[in-house]
C-alpha cells in the first residue's frame, strides 16, 4: 500500500516528499432507510506524497516492526511512526497539513482533482500552498498576523521544530481542524495567551482571522478523509 520514493532532481533544485500514501477518500451518505443516520462510503483513492521529518532536516529514529526489526513499522493507516512520541506528534501534524491541502483540491464527494489543481509533490510546493489566495491587502495582513504569532510562539520555550508546527497550524486552519481534540485544546490555550498579548487596535484588526482559527479548534475530527 505504501512505498518509499527517492529524492527527485530536476533542472532546478527541489526536494521531493519522501513517503507516498495510497489514501482512501470517502463521502458521507445516508444509511439505507434511515433519515438521520449516516455512514461513510469510499469513492476512490489518491496517491498522496507526504514529508518525513528527514525532509525538514530532523534526524529521528523510526519505530521498528516487532516481527522484523530490519523494517520500519507501518500502522493500519498506512503510515510509519517515530520511536520518540514528540517526533511522532510533529510527523502527525505535518501529515494533517498535507492531507488538508490535498482535500481542498478535490471535487466534493469524489477522489478527482478540481481543474487546474495538483497534489503537492515537493517540499517547495507543500510550503507554498495557501500563500497565493486573497487580495494584496488581505495577504499583507495575513503575513503580519503570522509574523506576530510566530514572535509570540518564540517566547514559549519550545523547540524550533515545535514552533514551526504551531506556526504552521496557525496558518492552515484546515490542518488544525484535523488535529485530535487534545491538540486542539492545547492550541486553543496558546491562541488565548497570544490574544492577551495584543494591543487593542491589533486585536480588532486581527479579530476576523483569529476567530476562524478559534473555530478550527472546535472538538471533533472529520472521519471522512
């Protein structure tokens, strides 16, 4: 179901994402003969390139298969795991971001891409997602807010890797919404602390963006992707 891919070298230097997940895509449908009960029906699969921590320059050992210690452990979800729980959390956050970006490119209820869309295959494409939407003023405000939040995160005493994940989730509400309820609760607490550091004029200017981030922290994780 899964396979390791080698780094691709093109005319320009790019970093190919290191892991390929064959992922099922489902849609929500009503149960036969039931009015208010639903189930999820698979509509297809997509090949989703994902970043391993090594793609971020992070060296961390993988969890090994108990039956064959020479092989990396692959879970029922088709994904590897890291031996260190903190590193595994970072990997899970990166996976959630990549899944959210891919999900937004699919035609609703299908495993087909929208016209003109493609799944990110390199680190450069993955990181660039979401930076090309909105008018100039909105983009400038978004960058300002992200810079402000990043400065706040820098005061929390977290590792550089964890800071990058927190800033990434702040910038990608779809990925934040895919986190489990525990991580959403932690992030919501950070968001509240950040809001308390803002001057009144900035809190007012940032309020619309911060509200959408807060809404992404609502309990419940979509089970149809």
